[in-house]
C-alpha cells in the first residue's frame, strides 16, 4: 500500500487515539445515522462517507485490530497476517514507500528481509525448519511501486496442518439484512438470506483458503453485523420504533401513517394512550430465517407538545385548562410520609 492510500481511521471518526470504546461506539452511531443511505437517498458522497465510517469502526472497535493499527499504521494488515515479522524485529509505522531496493542482491533477499527471515533461508522455509505455505493476492503494485510484486495487503502465512477456513466480517444496512442481499468477497459473490442479525454466521463451503500443495480448499465463514438504523431497533426478536403524536391525538385517538420495514402502513391509535405505551403489530417485524414468518413490530408512543402555538390554538388550550375536570395528580397526596 502506498503512503498516499493510507486511511486515518481516527480522523474519519473525528476521534483521537485515546478514545474509549464507549466514545467510539457513540460517535460511530451518530455518524452512521448521519450518512446512512436510507437518510441520504441518491447521495453518492454520503454513501462513500458511510462506507468509510463503517470501515474505520470495524477496525478500531476490535481490540486486536486496533492494537495492530496503532503499532504499524498503514501496514497493520500485513503485521496481523505475518505475526509482526518486520525488518529489524521492532518497528512502528514503518514506511516501505521509499524503500531502496538496490540494497538487495535478489528478490529473495528482499522477501527474507521483509518477512524477518534469516539471510540465506529458503523462500518457503520458516523457523526451525517448519514449512509455511504463503499466498499472495491483491493489487499488482508492490511496496514503493516494486513492479511485478503483488500488494502485501492480502498476504497470509499458514503453518502446515492449520485450518484453511477463513472468516470475514460483513457489515449490512438494516434494509440489506431485512431483504437479503449478495456481497462480493475475495473468493467471489456470496448470497446472504433475509432475516440475518448481528452475530449471525453463514458457512460457504469451498470458498476458503487454497493449499497450494494439496489443492484442498477450506470454507468461508461470514460473520455478519447489522448497522444501527435511525428509526428501527431490535428488542429481542422483534423490531421496535417510536412514533410521536400530539396531545389532541392522544386524547381523541387518531389514524396515523407509520413506517414499517416493507412500507408505510396506517395504524389506528385508540383514545387515551400515554407516552411510553406501545401497540403491537403482529407479523410486521423481522423475518424469521428459513421460515415464511415474521416477528412483531412494536410501535412506542411519545406525546410531543407543540413548541409554538397560533393564537387560536392557545385560546383553545386555555379553555381546556380552565374547564378541565381530569386531574392526573389527584392521588399524589397519598405519597406523603
């Protein structure tokens, strides 16, 4: 990766390196809502920022990834896959962009130095004579533009006998998780069924790493993360949302259009509902995987008084106040000690 390709994940989230995980989560949720595609339909710039924010949070929210990122900067992925075997044995934010390749007598010498192998060691042999199988994939430009050598961002080092299975974390919008989607990974296109949730895992047979010697191929495991949504949240298996209503709607009842995952529906709210009460819309919630069923949607009420009143509205409210017979605080005197 060239130095110009480096992404400052802390700057993307607007945080410094001392930020706690709670601060990071709070900031991520705020930015995710701000740039979410559902909140910015057709806005390519917001979509690009949304992807950057997700990428930054995915790395910095993982303690191991964050540690590598803080230590090795733009080469944190290489450090994660090679176990930190950098030239000199101890390096922080090493910049290979300006490396002088004239100091190496051959390509093997450069590889040995880069991977921390002893001079004269075999290109395939690891420590203590154990063989490692190395796979290089990715871009065609190597560190510092060294022609013909592929980008080390995809470097993997696998000891003989270790698993060929691969795990990849994929972030989905709530809409993608609700309807199902397809995503492109290093080994090709994979289908994700409707109804997955954060923590769901999908096994894709025969899409993992390939052993270059035996030609055996492991499995790919997709670890899914559903990104926060500005309106819908999960409450157990169900979806929940909050709908504001006016005081007169709460007193008299009303029919109100409410967003649901598949589109807007009209919900009849009975008279006398209080803030915090919920209506249960059965079968309007989250899809149940492998079943033609859905959970419930809970519509929570929030009574919102108007901040500004017209002269007529104020007059009406004053008349109601002057003639009101209902006192919700009539039994508070019983609370005295």
